[in-house]
C-alpha cells in the first residue's frame, strides 16, 4: 500500500486517466451537447463554464495535490 504512494505522480496520472475515461464514456449533459460534442467555454446559450477541458485541468491539479500531500504525510 505505502509503496504505491511513494510515487504520487504515477498514481495521479492513473486516476486522472480513469476519471477522464468515465467522463468521456458517460458524456454528461453539462459538458456535451445532443450530438455528443464537447460544449465550448463561455456564457453563451450553447456554452458552459464547466466544459470538458476545465473539468479535466481542475481534476488534474486537485488529484496531484491530494497525492503529493498524502505521500508527504505518510513518510
């Protein structure tokens, strides 16, 4: 268990890919239109503030910080 957390970047990348695949598989209405294409970023009627790239960038940063914090405090 602890050997996995010694390299937080690897586990962060694995979890990031897993989350991205889940989002791309389910295609939530918040991020995708009726045809399955990703909505743009903005405040127009066909755009959203929480589009796919914003969610993926944010999740990458949060996941990395979480596992860096865990790896520092477990040692």
